[in-house]
C-alpha cells in the first residue's frame, strides 16, 4: 500500500500519538470527583440525621458535644469514601485484567498489545474471533468478512477487500447515524466482529472518534440497572428507614411528656434528640456497602484463583449454578492432539498425510492441524515440500459441511484437498455403496476408541475456470481417515466427583461424534446416562417435549451453535441456573444467554470473552469449581453480614426505645447520639473486613446449590437475628438498668457497663456466626489464618479499652471500670452471644 510503513510504528511514535489522541477507549461515564463522593455520602439519611443531631447539641448550648459529633460524622464519611475508592480500585483492576488484546506490528515485530493502547497509524492483524478495536483501512485480506450488525442493526456478513490506496492526507468518509446503511467494504469499524478469514488493518480513528464511539457518547450519564440483589437491599433499607421515622415521632412524643420539669423549648429539643437517636439506631447504613464491597472484593480475590469476573453480579450467581454445560475439547480434554491411528483407502499413507496437510493452514493455530503437520514431519515430509505450490482458493470450515478445503496449483496440476466430517466427505465422494458401508464401520470403530476422526479427500481440476464456487459441487476421491487422540485432563475425574457432591449436574455438548464423546465420558466416569443425542435428533424434538428430554440426556453430539443456544434456553426454562463453557466465535450467543457464560482465557476468541461473565485464565475445569465454591462463600457472607447488621441494630434500637419508656432522663440514657455514631464506626469495618473475609464453610461443596428465588433475608435469618439481638439487648440494657436504677449507681459507670457489653457482644457475634454448623472454637481456628479479621477484632477491643480508660472517657460521658466490673461485662457479653452454640449442638445432633 502506498505511504504505509510495513514496519509499523516505533515505540517512541506510539507514545507521542497516545499523548495526542489519548487511549483507545469509549468514555461512557464521567469520572467521579472526590467532592461528588463526599456529597453523595452526606445525602444519605443517616448522615443528615447525624448533622441534625449536631445542630441540636449546639442549640442546647452543648458546643463540645456538637463538635465531637461533627468529628465523628467526618470520620464515618472518610471511611465511606475510602471504602468506595477501594471498591472502585478493585473494579478498575478487574477491568484492566479483562482488556481485549490484539496483534499489532510495532518496531518491525508482531506483538500482542492491549486494544486500549492502539493509536492512529498502528497496523493490526485481525483474525476470526477478534472484535475490531478501532476504525481503519483494510491493507490485505484473506477470506475476510465481518459482522457489522452492532452498527447497522441488520444481520449478515460483509466481505472486506483491501483499500486501493491510503495516504496520510486521505480521510475516511465521515460517519453519522444516518449513514450507517452505507458502510465501506474497504474499511473496518470498531466494535464489529471478524467472522471469517484474516486481514491487516491500518488504524485510522480510535476511541470516541470511531463510529462506535460516537454512538457510545450518547450513553454518557445513563445509569446501569439495579441487580435483583441490589433491589432487595434497597427495599430492606427503605423499609427500615420508614419504620425508623415512624418510631422517631413515637419516642419524641413519649420523651416530651416525660420531661415535665423542662421549659417548652428544652422539652422539644430533648425529645427530638431522643427520637433522632432511635432513628439512627434503626437505619442500617451498612446495607448499601455490603453488596458492592463483598462482590467487588470477592471478584478480585477470584483472579488469584485464575478466574476473571467480568460482571459483578456473576460473583454471587456462581454459587447458585445447578447445571454446567461443558464443551468437551479443551475443557474435559487437554486439547493436545496427536495422530493415533490412520486408515488409508487405495493410496499410500504418505499421500493421505500430504492431502490432509494441503487442507491445513501453513501456519496453523488449530491443535488438530498442528498434529497433522507433526505427523507429516514424522513421515519425512517437510512443510516446504508440502506447501511448494501456489494457493488458489480456500473454502473455510462451516457448520453445514464441517469440512475445510484448499485449492492448490502444483506445476500443471490443480488439486482441491479436503479434510473434515467423515459423514459429509463420504457422502460427497465417488464411493460405491458397499465401500461407504465398510468405511462407515471403520469410522465408528475409531470413534468408539475415543478418537476424534476426520476424513480426507481430494479432487483434481483441469483449469482455474472450472473451480466450483460452492463446496457442495465437489465430487471428491476418498483417501482415508485420521484418528486423533486428545486425552482427558489429569484432574477431570476428581473434578466430576466434586461436582456430583455439590449437587451440580454436568452436561457434555460437543461438535464431535457421539461415540467419541461417550468413550471419553466412560473414561472419566461422567455421571448419568451416557447415550448421546445428536443435533439432528434434537431438532426433531418439539418445544413442549424438550424440558423432559433435557432431564434425561447428558451428552449432546454433532451440535451446531443454534442447538447449543436451544439447550441452554431449555435448561433455564426448567428453572436451572446454567453455566456454559465455550471458546469459539459461534459459542458467544449461548454464553450470552446462559446465567453464567464461561470463556477460555488461553484459547478463547475475543468475542467469546466479551460475551462471557467469567473468563478462565488457565482454561482449567478445576477453576470453575473453585469459582462456584467462592460464589457460594460470597453469598453466604452477604447473608451473614445482613444477619449481623439486623442483630446488632436490634439491641441498639430497643435500648433507645426502652430508655424513654422507663422514664430514664435524657442525660442518663444509655445511648446518646455520640454513642450510636461510635457504634457505627465499629460496625462498618466489621462488615467490610471481618465478615467479607470469612472463609468458606467446611462442607460448602457437599450440598446442593441454593434456590435462586430465595430472598436474602429469609424467615430463618430474621428469627435468628431477632433472638440474638434480643439476648444482647437483655445483657447490655439489663446490666445498665440494674446498675443505674436498682443499685442507684453513677449514670457514667452504668453507661460504660452497657456500652462495653454491646461492643464485646459485637466481637463475639462475628465468631459465633462465622459458621452455622461448626463450633466457635473450630471457626476461630480457621479465622485466625485471616490476618485482616484478627486485626479488625483486635482493633475493636483496643478501641473499647481506649474509650474507657483514655482521654475520650469524659467526652463520651463514660467512666473507667474496675477489673471486677470489666470482667463482669465480658462474662455478660459472653452469655448474651454464646448461648447460640447450644442451638448448634442441638441442631447437629438432630
């Protein structure tokens, strides 16, 4: 091409152009500034109430308390902003890991670079399965076509041809929404998909300057939809807030009539303050944090196990997976092909190998083609000898014929070499019916040995004008069969056993022959009926009968992409949560439709990765199991966190409610706004760190998946939270009331006793609720491996010691406790929480 440097851009030039044009990314959301994060936090109901409480203190003339309240508010806002920043950083790290890559020519070498780093002037190599990363001219092409339905909305493949000339001054036609129906055939557009062939492309526009980018700009400011879990959290928070506001008026009303000795203004302010304290105790400020933090940190943790989550909601959906649809090649098997056995028909073995090699790419990516060339080398055939002719025409592999054909001109001879599906090639060969039957028997014999089998044939053509346009017009001379061994992965049998224990059903979906699939299934002890159903047999089943068929069939063979999609839809219609694995371009629709689409990171196409929810960075089935286990752990911990929030808020709310009901004066109450906000400072890190980091239950993969329709806050969790919360209330408020009223002690000491019981109960609650089945001692042995959990628990204990015996004691209206009283609070907190261990023992015995 004219004025195009075949060496590509230099590293220095790329750096200069990146400074000029920026990154090749479409900015669809504005960056959130620090001030916006702070304002977003302040707008939350709990912070508005805290600020109102601070103002109330100033109105009462308690400036010191008002200032301290504002300092505490500032601390909580800082914690919230830091937590949001940490979450955003985790999400950004996940986004960077999932960036698509593309082959580009730079400094005269072909190198793999992130698509986001491309600049105008880059030369890229696009091949089947790639998503075009930027707009550009086609320099060279080979059977190259793209799907541009993303831009036009119309299905169908567009064949691309090289541009005639590209100069530095030449510009592509300006693209508008109205001109999308007139896209150029010598130009590729960002976001479109390569469906066939390969090409070199000179990048012309990047980022928001591309056709796709201009459409993307219209999406700026559009907020993403809430997930079902987020909606549940929002409803729970809203319900608690409504109840809290209702109780605010009740408590304010009661307090107002209790304070008969106060002036009218003081009565109003004190009663309002009492109501605010109760409202603060009722609003679960932790709820909005739980989902985002738990899912983002869980997803980031999964990357250490070679699993990359692309959509946060998938992190918890993984735990509900009930069916995994597996592609045989590369997931169950190693995808390491070797020629195991051949059958040559009326020709020499070396001729069979040569014809098979001519039907391959001379620089193959496919493991089967690599195995064929290795087989040729073993027979003494060099690649130079095989590909010494002139390539004339190619017929790429397609789902209809399942055959690949190349036409070569060698001296004065034109030969079409074909390899592919034995069924199709036998039917399109000039074989007598008796020979067809014998070759069919030989094919089935190889299939039953667990081999992947292809047929090989050729056709001689007189001249180039007689080369057929359609592969169906060929009549081949049959050469023979080649059987490939693709052994199962070493760990696959153990992984299948674990799936069975976890109540997860496995279904094998393959394009291979059914006998091959069944043979591999027997080797790895695949569960269930191993009688395969072919794609053609599946097509004969009506939609009404499909649900029952899917309950029985475990192996589907000779399946095309449309049939894969139908199988996935059928399982979903049956109420299953379906995970689907895939690596090819045609797997993308099924992966997109599945509840969890799983793409292969090492050999999967970029289009498949984009359609997936989870990318396996090591292409290992064991990683899927690890991800499912972590998905169950994440969901369990979200539930534990919700239970914890309810449990710890119940005693705080009851303490704030019963104080005025029992005619305790405002300044003698156990909890003032300062103490409620102090408890919030303790509860936030407990949720975000101590509970989020808790490891999986020991037997988490020994029971079936959860019911996806089940609510986060179940009746069982609610009853447990109420009972535990009420027990903590009795311990904390009971000890406070006994010392203050029965013994007539100091309000500051009584408050210190009650607050100590509350904070210590908070620590014990994390340990006791770490497992529904294991004893607290076993749980602690597992938790002590998590340094973050121990740090949070230790920091909380030292905070209690600091506020009781440090300089904040008088500010918080507390008093130091002697050793007898302090250990009494430890004992009361222990009894208030550890009674639940008896419930575990009873449940375990029953």
